[in-house]
C-alpha cells in the first residue's frame, strides 16, 4: 500500500484494487452525477462503512445520508 501525506488538509493517498464490476458501478455513479469523481465516491463509501460498522461518531445514528456524510467530511477537512 502506498501512502503520501498531504499536510495541507491531512489527506493520504492510497492504492486500491477493485473488481471490474465495482469500478464500473462507481463509474456509473460518477457519470450520472451522483459523485464528481471516483475519489469522492470511494471516500463516501469508506465513511459509510466506518459509520455502519463502528458507529464512529458518538451520539449520531449509524444510518446517514450521502449529503450528511459529505457535510461532515467538509467540516472535518476545514477544522
């Protein structure tokens, strides 16, 4: 796995191998305008996974909308 630290907003780059079908589905979400790009889709997916598996944000429900995830992400990187 490859990591690169971006000290500007504390985001790391990683390499991920995905089956063709998953990548096609992600690309379809980008093409229909649900996400701006693959990165946004995968970032959202990671946040939803952590939220559903671990309830990482105390006091908030595990189920959350894409808009709420995006809002929290923007708040996180702007802190």
